[in-house]
C-alpha cells in the first residue's frame, strides 16, 4: 500500500495523456475542486472537498482541471491488486 498527498494548483493532465495504473486507487479530495475524465464511456466526475472515488487498476483516467485557489489537495491510497 502506498499513500500520497497531492497538491494541485490549476494543473491538468497533458492533452492525450491517460493514467493507466497497475494498482487500485482510492482518492479523496480534501480541499479545492477537480474534474476527472474516464476513457470508458467518456464519463466525467466533478469533485469537491469531501468527495471520494475508487478507481480500479487499469481504468484509464485523466485530470481535466483542478482549482488553483484554494489549492486542490488530494489524498490517494494505492492498493496492490493480486
């Protein structure tokens, strides 16, 4: 298991880039706001402080936008799949 705190100030994934992670990921937004996009179904998820999402391993996703002020702070827990 790996736990990380991520601080974003208006960043987004580069055009055409998709995360394709080998581990399951649980993400909670502590402050700020963000929009995630999932490749399958071209679905989006708008998040605000207190929202969370579980992203299974190899579900391709990207960060469309993050709030700059106040910064968007994420807590991400990565769990190895068996």
